[in-house]
């Protein structure tokens, strides 16, 4: 039995990627977008929280250690919205 790595038909799943290393965030976004996800990149924890407050995301992928905000704080804020 094989598993598909392509997102199912229908509206794309919205993913927020939060990482203060922009090249890393872009690489993750490109990889996920190539299999059908709708990705948005935030290059700081504070920007990620602001994006969460403005828009709805089904998935949040975050770096844990960033200069301005810890990734767990981003996830905590996502859970509160």
C-alpha cells in the first residue's frame, strides 16, 4: 500500500510557516506548495502572531528558537484564536 503525498482536491490547506531564517522558511514553503498547500511565510515570531490574528490557518509550522519570540509562544497564541 502506498501513501499519496499530494494534498486532496478542494480548497488548499492554509499553512503558516514561522522562521527567522528566511531561506529555511522559503524552502519549507516551496516544498509544501509543490504538493498543493497554500503557504504563507512569517520571518519572525511577532510577524507570525500578527498573521494569525489577521487570517485563519489550518497548520502552523514554527521554528522554536527565534530572536524575538519563542515558537511555543506562537503556537500558544494560535491555540487561543
